[in-house]
C-alpha cells in the first residue's frame, strides 16, 4: 500500500468536476484517506511549489494555484503514486493519453486540473505539508 497527495486545482473546482475526478480515482481502486477544501495563500502555493522557484512559470503557477479553492486529498492504494499519475495524464494535456483527466479537461499546460505526487519522498513531504497524522484515516 502506498499513499500519494492529490490536488484538484482551482480550474477543476471552478469547472464543477470534483465528482468526476474522484470517481476516476475510486473506480481505479484508490481510496480517499483525507480530504479538505482550502484556498491556498500565495505564500502557501510558493512553499508547495518551492522546487520550481527558478522556473519561468513559477509566478504564474503560484498565482493560479492561489486563485480559488482547491480540493486536497490523500489517496491510498497499491502503487498509488504511479496509478494516480496514470489517471491524471501527462503534464502537457496535448501529450496526455486519451481518457485521462488532463486529456479530457485541461485547458493549458498550466491549467491542468490536477496535481499528483511524483515519487515516494515527494509524496511524504507533500502529504505532511497539508495534513497531520491525525487527519489521515487508518
Ligand atoms: P506535474 O508533476 O505533472 O504537475 O508537473 P511539474 O511538476 O513539472 O509542474 C508543476 C505544474 O507547473 C504543472 O502541473 C503545471 O500546472 C505547471 N507547469 C509545468 N510546466 C509548465 C510550463 O512549461 N508552463 C507553465 N505555464 N506551467 C507549467
């Protein structure tokens, strides 16, 4: 069993497709172990994406991520990190496999509906960024 952090970004919440996204996770066997809705401050978005602080899109990305509410979840399952990223599709929706969340819903490389951790170390760090152990169901 593995845990990963998932975020439905402001564009996903704005498009009213929270249910569609969660259905895709659940139908592939991922189980929600924590869930909250929150509007990130600019500082929280900058902290979360600190790894990208030198990238040209950092300013725009953190503006976008703090522009409206997001849904933040801990997903658990076998190979959850890889499975979640498979369900999401490639970062650039134009390269995302058909039937993935990003292929179906993203409108640009930045406005790509969902975030998912990319490795066990980042998953642990990202989960701890938003949740305490007490918030995560056994
Ligand atoms: P992810 O792990 O698939 O989310 O991709 P990355 O970690 O590489 O990038 C983080 C987020 O930054 C992506 O999900 C996009 O929202 C955004 N992003 C990535 N690459 C670009 C880019 O070239 N331009 C812009 N504007 N945003 C980008």
